[in-house]
C-alpha cells in the first residue's frame, strides 16, 4: 500500500472519529439539558406558574394550569349549584339583587362563582394515577377542590383566607339543609373549626432522595381588594385551595354519596376569645353516575372522553417541550461549534507531518545558498 493511500485512510479515520466525538458530545449535552439539567426545569415552572407575573394570566387561567399540572385527567364541568346562605336564592348568571342576601351582585357564569364581597370560586374534580409497586397495578385517586381567587381582603376585618373552611352533609333537601345548619351552629357554639381548611396552592421540586425542597411555586392572586394598610407595601397575595375531603363529622368522603349539601364558611377570630362563623355561600353537588345510575368509579371517570388531559407532574410533555426547544437548539449549536473547533485542532495535530524527506544534496545546496 503506497504512502498516499495510507495517508488518505488515516485522514478519513481521523475525520470519522472527530465527527463521532462532535455529534456524540452535542447529543449528550442536549439529552442532559432535556432530562437532567434541573435549572431548566426550575425556569420552566417559573414560567408555567407565572412567577414573574409577566404573562397577564387571569386567576382562572392560573388555576387551570395548576390543575392541569397536578392531574392525570380533570374537569370543572360538574353538577354543582350555589345559593345565598341567607335567602337560599340560587346563584345563576343573573346577579342577585335582593338587599337581604349575603352576596348581593353575586353570579355564576362559565363555571366560576363570583362573590364580589368575598372572592371567586372555581371547582374541579381531578384524578391522579400512580403505579403501585407492591400490587404491580395502577392506583386511581380522585379529589375535589375549591379554589379561591380575586380575594377581597377588606370584606372582613383582618380577613385571612386560610380561615376559609368548607363542610358538607349527605343529601339534598329540607332535611339536609337542617342538618347542615345544625352542624354550622354546633361548630360556632363549640368554637371548633372541624371543616376542611384552606391553604395556599403550591408545588415543590424535591431532591432525588425526597429529603430536601429545592424550589417551591405558588399561584399569585389578582386580588379584588388588598388590605387597606398594605397599599404602599410590596405584599404577595396568593390563590387558596380547599380539598373537599371529609364531612364535619368525618363520616363521609366528598363525592362518595349520590347527593350532598355543602357550605363554604369563614371563622373570624379577630376578637380574642370570640370566634364568629360567617356562612359565605351554600350549595349542592351531585357526583357523576354511570349508565346504571351508580356512582362513577375512578376507573370510569378516568376513561371519560369529556375529561381534559393533564400532565400529572410530568415534565416531558408538550408544554415543557415548547419551552425547552429553543434552549436545546441554542446549547446544541454552541456545543457543536466548540466541539467541532476542538476536534479540528486535534485532527490537524494528528495529521500534521513535518517535512523530513529532504535529501543530503538538497540540504547542502541550501547551505551553499546561505553562504
């Protein structure tokens, strides 16, 4: 094999190795950025939950995005009704004008309850799936949530959304209405807040061993009115959620009876030693039934075509892809360029051959010319 052919083969091998290195490093960096680089995930969630409040999302849009992030499937198209707790007047798209009502100008539209005096309410049913390693089967867990936003902080003195509670009793009708009122009266009389308490919505990124919270994200509210003494302060206001879990007597789980009557109320303890229960709004809820008029099972709810699909806290979906794609392309191009340059330099070094083939006569002639 002649020298020229050997040199050509050597060049091809070096180019092939350099190309493999360049493509391999670029692909590895891109895969790491997509799957393993935690900072991109944090940036994605900051954008997704609108932590900089730069996207001008409405409270309802923020809530829906949070529900979508948490749930496998979800819906707010549910058989729920609301009524004024004093007049018992149904709250519909027409604003309440009765001067005796607790919620004058309240209305229910596009599945959002607007209580101008207090806040807005969204109601969702969500399902989350998880794989059970012991049974080697998929577990289906359903929950119902009230979300409180556009909060009016001056409706009640020292109003604190964490003292918004909800509770419920079985059934719909006069008997259930009486049972609900008796429960509220007993709670106020005993000074006990035995309903389901509200809290700020949040999602946290945990360390790989689940021992450390790396970052937490909440939903920022667009409050209807802020505390009067906070007008000049940079205070953060949040959207609150209430998981409708057990009834006031802990005997019933929300959604596990065919009908129920509920109350959303507030415990005012601004006066020391004196707690006042304020019944804000009441309503009824009828869980979904199947074709046999039986309560819809979790598996049946999961299979409903009318449900909306969620992410179930999974990053690798369309929203994350759209967010990270420009960053992957940018880092990929930079990595490709730098790696290609380095490989080109190394290839040049590997292929460089100094001119050592001059004959003695040529060297002597060169010396004579210098003389």
